[in-house]
């Protein structure tokens, strides 16, 4: 198959029309945090996720595929993410259809209705992030494979595939929290012969609740930044293409618990960092205006300035602003780590850190590694953060401290909260890998006990 198998380059994109391209019907049920036995945090909202619901019409799926499965778009937006997956990012800049669909008020109304809270797309670069399962290892190979027409051929499953259990074996994406609070996942492939592809959500008692994957044109919504989940592998079908848009709650006073840790390793910095900065500052502006109104209203009622509330506000916005900048790790460092170790190793940095810590020579190597960190100007800010977090642990006051991997807790002695733990708390996995590598500690991960 050649590039010609993808949509005609001269094809003029369909003009998005909700009456033609959407086919929404409310999900038959939603799952709340309390259904799952989860308490939630100050920044979560009650609904954890939905079962699949009709979202795109058949015509909508076809128009979407015609817009993104074009050689020029795949070349401009595609990159490999581990073997067998091509991701398309920043599609909104290359497809008016995608941009119009995700920024249309009707789409926003639908996702907000399902999530039970008004939502806003995180930033334009996150509109329609698309995952394409391929058998190739490069964008060029994927180009030969991808077809704009829907494919429904069945692929015989192997015995191992039939017996696959995502809770015991490798899942496509192991247990994790998303970088962003909410996600809407839309299926662009025929799932008739597909087995698997479900999402599992970890319940309060440690067991897993299964949510079926969406069928063609269906969507699911998940509060993926607040619930730990995994994606099961899918077998039996010749293609699997999903398109995903991330959201935050558009509610004044509700802390936006977003990170860019999961997207940073494969993002383009000239797209991600300016958009991230713009939206985070815009949200901060709204929060400031909201507080101005609160104070003005109190004054108008003859009440004193709400100092308690104002103090909490100040602490929250300081932490918000710090996270905004801290998340933008040095592009040179991120790129260099990505080149040397690959996206998968970055993803698994937490596991690597556990192995390093468990190594018999770790304690003796740590002082030297900390000396290196103190002399390394690029990480001096993270050292300050580490001291602050340790102080909060000491005071038993960690409630306001978030983490990129779910609610933050620390029930061990403060001295055991190490610099590596702080980098992981902030989701700065590239910085952690770089530090472990430059201090020779990375080798400890493969040391035999
Ligand atoms: Fe996820």
C-alpha cells in the first residue's frame, strides 16, 4: 500500500456541522467517585466517568478520518510512541474540521453534561490527540498501513491473546493518572471484531472496575486526573484509532490540577509551552478576578475582608503558579533524555527509582549524588521545593500538596522523603533520569541484590 491509500491530498475538508457530524445520546449511566469508594480531593468533581455513549454520527467518523488520515497531516503531526503506536498531536492546527468540532459550543455542552461540570478544552494542542495502533515502528511505516476507509477485517487472535488478562499482564498503558483532569475518548475504528480495549479504574478497596471501551463513533468520559486507571490491550481487529481531547473544569475557585508530565516527552516545545503558559495564566487571571469580586461583595455587605479565605487563595495560587513554571522542564534536558532513553523509560522512571533505592549501594552513593544536585544550577529550584515538601510532611500538613500520580501522602519518616521522590511528585521524570544518570546511580537499578 502506498501513501495514495490515505485520503486524497486535494480533498477539501468537510465543514463541521453538529447536526450532521454529531449523534449524541446521553450515556445510560455514569460512575461516581463514591460508587467506586473514592473520597476525591478538593479539586475533583463527583463523576468519575461514563459508560460509552453515542457521540459522532457515521458521517462524523468518516469526515474526521478524512481530515486526519492524510499523508500531509500524518507527516506534520505524527510521531512514534514506543513500538506499535503512532500519535498525532496538534491536529487543531492542521485540520479545521478537528478544531471546529472540539471548539463548537454543542460539543462543549455535551462533554460538560456527561461530566456533570462545565468543561473547557485544556489548550488547542490537546484537541483530538490521536492514537493509532500500527504494526510498524515508524511514521513512514504507519503511512503505508493507514487507510482512510473504515476497515473491519478480522484478525485471528492467538491463544496468548485470548487468555490475556490486563490486570496481570502488560496493559497498553499501565496504572496511571492522566496529566489533565478530564478526558473524552472517541473511537474512530470498527470494533466489531475487537476484544479488549477496556479501561479499568482502581476502586477505593484496591479492586478494579471495568468500563467497556467505546464502539465506533462512541465516546467515554473519564476524570482521569483523579482516578487511577489502565488501558487494556485490544486484539482481533486490523486497526484501532482513538481520538482524545483533554479538559479542565471551568469553575471559578476550583483548583486546576493539571500537569504536562505525560505529554512533555513527545510534545513540541514551541507548541506546548506557549499554550500551557497562556492557559495557566488566563485561569490565574480568572481566579484573581473571582477573589476580587468575593472581597468586594463582602465589603458591600459590611463584612470584614475574609482573611482565612484570602490566605488559602494565596497559598493555592502560589502553588499553582509554581507548578505552571516547574512543569516546563528545560527543553534541552527533556529532548536529550528522550533521545537517550526513550519515552517508555521516562514513563517507567518511578519504577526505576524504586529499584535504585532498593539497591544495596544506594545509601552510600546518595550523599555524592546530592552534592551533584546542589551544584547543578538547573535543579536548584526543585531542591527548594523538596525542602518545602519535607517541611509540610514534618508539620503533618500535606493536604494542599498535590502529586502527578494522585493524591499526595507520605506515611514514612521525613528523612526518607528523598530528592527523587520530590521530582516524581512533580512528574519531572526526565529530570530524575538525568540526575540518576549523571551521578552513576542509574546503573544501580540493574544491580543484583
Ligand atoms: Fe489515561
